[in-house]
C-alpha cells in the first residue's frame, strides 16, 4: 500500500481526519469536520482531502466508525451515515469500530496522554480494555497476539444499566415510567445520557427538571454546590460508570488495565478522585474485590487517540511498506 495513508475517527458528532506520511508515524494535517454539515462519509472525505490535505490521493485508509461495521459496510449509531467504503475510491480501506481503533492506540499512549484514576500502574503485555462516554458509550478489548495486538470490538454500551443502589434503581424506575421502557448503560452513561440521568434524578426528587445540555452540566460552575442537582447527577454518573467499568474489566479479564476515553470524562477529571468511581469499580463483584483492586483505571487525555490507533493498525498489518 502506497503512502500517505488516510486515517479517520467518525463519531456521531465529529469526523476527525489525518494523514500518515510514513510507517509508524503520527497522523498529520488533522482536521475535525462537523458530521451534520455533510451528506455522508464520501462527502466528508472529499471535503477533508480537498480543504485540508492539498488534494492528495491516499494509497490506503483506516476508518474508525462509531457503530457496527461489517466488512466494507458501516452504519453510524448516532447519525444518519451508512453505506460502503467502496464508494470512497481509495485502493484499500479498512473499517474498524471506533473503540476498536481506540483499543489499538493503548500501547502507543504514555506520559501526558494518560491520567491515573486509581489502582497500580497498567501492566504491559496483558489484556486491556477501553470504554468511555462520548456521544454514545463504547467498549472494546485489546488482546496480545504474536503479531502485536488484536482488538476485540463489541457493543457493550447497550447492556442493561448497572443500577445497584436504591437511588439508582429509583432513577431507572422513574425513567421507565416516563416513557423509556428499557434503560441500557448508554442511556445514562454517555454525553446524551447525562441530561437523561439528570431528568431521572429530578423525577425522583420531585423537582421540575431543567433542560440542560451535557456541556452545561459538566461546566465547573454548574457541577458545584451552586447547582446541587447537577452535582448529585455527576456523582451518580461517576459511581455507575465505575460499576460498569468493573463489569467490563471482569468480563475481559483485563489485568493490563481499564482505559477510559470519550469526550465527557476529561471535563469531569477533577471530580473523579473524590467520587465513588474507584470504589464501585473494585466492588463490582464482592467475591473478586482483590482481583479488581489490582487492575489500573486510567483516563485517556490524548487529543486524537483513535487516529493514532488507526495508524498503528495499518502499520501492524503492513510492517514492510515503503514510502512511494
């Protein structure tokens, strides 16, 4: 496959693109496009190449999609884009789930890319998982293999919401009575879910729910004592997320670490240490508390980790490629 390579991270809100000029290189000419401003993937790719990449024609591409992929076909879970990557006209295009690409990035992140959230440092060479609330709630694993690493995609964000405390169960019941017959994890533990969780808590407390956006709720002045319902919503959110992360860690046997990505948590990073996140993570299964306590939890703060993962996947699949 000739270079440069096109890499992309296509979410329900933003489409991030970059070019890889050499094997093992980091994405360059990175640009973020608004998904709502483009008719589909082909239109967004054409706009990026024309407006941000000097009209270059990539020799291959790896595209991370926020939704299920099947060979050459994709469908965005939280946006209207769907189709086949054959329409892009790029000689070879690989599709990955967005959290699959995020998982592949994990061995390539270090230093300021990561913030510890509890437990020991991550263990190299062992199975890892990544999850996180963005527009939706993504989950993927990363398993060591002879050739390097193998990502394991999934749709774990759509399992039942991990309601454990009486308050959490009351919130779920209130939302079901409010018209949401099945409450899955993504319904509450995501960027779109945080306002829904706020509404559920307001219903439980008998308070008229205020219509707030996720950005408003995660702003420092909103998540303070000046707005107690928002502060309590964030507390419940982080506690439930800890329980969800613990369940994912146990499912994969992720002794190499649990990494958290997505666009919501970096805005809440100052709230996590004082929250119930880590305690709920370690006590997800009381019989396995020591097992969970030995697993690192780490926040990803790198700006474009899925692009790094897409580039790493192409390099792993083509270790002898030459620049042409």
